[in-house]
């Protein structure tokens, strides 16, 4: 009885081994050399990730925080045409969404410099943002490698007050 079990086990193992051998691909019989693998990488120096633009703070020319970018809308060609800015609210509740032309935004790589004393209330004294009102359009060129390697600007500048944005028609996504 023991011998019968051993023979059956060996026969089963032999069958499984032949199935595994049959499934392995045959070795290449051609004398052609395999093409050399090229290790090319694509770099996008000076480009920004749109995923990092969501939540980007927007200041006005007087260095007051007027909102954040909530979304970027593009046309069928992939060109960004509209920035949806959230104004007011707390943690997304009670926020007023407005659509502004993307080309009206100016992007700045340098952080807003706050030199005042007391509590930071979001309002910045005039003249403390480096490069915010330079009039240059995106992308802002900087000599700093740290801000250039972030893949997104530090903040955006839009020439309007928070009240002017709140008085603009509310943007709603069509369903």
C-alpha cells in the first residue's frame, strides 16, 4: 500500500512538471542581438503641476489674501482659460466661487514677506511682496533653485479686493 502511494505521488509530480515545462516560452533561436535599452528621461523644467495649483493662495496688488485657487478649467486644446477662485468661507463652507480669466493672474515664485508686528491676520502691509506687482506674466523667472524645483509657484496675484470678488457672479459647475 505504501509503495502504491509513492508511485502515485511520483506520477503526479511528473505530470505537473511536464505541464510547467510546456508553458515556458521557447528560447529565441535567431542570431539578432537584442536592442540596447535606452535610459532616456524627459524633463519639464519651468513647468507647473496643476495638482499643486489647487489651494494656491491668491493675493491682490495690496498684498491682501483674497482667496485660493479651487480649480483650473481648460478648453478642448488643453489651454487653461479660467481659474476658479474660492473667496471667504471657512474650511470650504460658505465659500463663494468665482471664475476669473486665467491670463489675468500673475504668478510669483517668491513667498510673501511679512515684516509687520502683531498677529498675522492675512492682510499684508503694502510693498512687502517681492515681485508680486511686477507686471510680468507667468512664469515668473527666479534665480533660486529651490522655488524653481517646487513644480508650482508660491502664490498668485489678481488685481481685485476680496469684496470685489465676493460681488462677482457665483460660479457653479453645470451638471
